[in-house]
C-alpha cells in the first residue's frame, strides 16, 4: 500500500549452499568442495525489469556494487565485484572459493571453477570434476593420468 515495492531492490543470498543430505548423507556446510555448498542462492528483484535468469559465474563480491548501482552510486575502482543490475552482466572466466575451518578446527581449502571444470585443493587431497558430464561430482578426475601435468 505504501508504494515501496515499486522503488525497492530486494537481494536474497546466503554465505553457502545447503548439502541437504547429498553425497552419502553429508549435511555439514564446510570441509567439502562440492557444488551443493558452493552454489549459493542469489536472487535480485529489481523494479521495472522482467524476470531474467543468468547462468554466468557470479560472486558474493557482486552484492556490494549491485547495491551501489541500484542506489545510483558509482562503485569505487578498487573493489573486485560487478553490479548485477547492469545492462550486461560481467562474464567471469572463473570464480574462487575459500574455506578456513570452523569453530576450533583450522583447515585451508581452495576451489576454483572455470566453466564446467572445478578443481579443489586441501593440504591432503586434490579434487577435479567436469560438471558437464558429472554434475553430482561423483567421479574425481584428479588422480587420472590424462589430467596430470606432463
């Protein structure tokens, strides 16, 4: 009734996805490189725009410049994200995910996703998945000879 919906941008997101029992009953949010955890919800409702779904790789780094853009404020040059309300979405070549442990458990994990390929590293293991042919990440390619450096 107040008319705020016509002048309000709503952003819904989270800091991680939800495993929901995938990969053999796994329900914890950390300690894994799986898409269930890394694929987070990110919805932006703008006024005066059609519903559009983008399949490009985006990051939580994009939330801040999106808020600034929606408010009509130019983003500082030193930030790393891009506005999701821009006319054309920035096309990233890759995204990086980090995890540093939980509570009193220290752990260093890095994951990089480039197109359909996803590589995950921890101090004791490597994981490599081709998400196009293995969307549920059941076949770790990291130990396969055809994916090793020559």
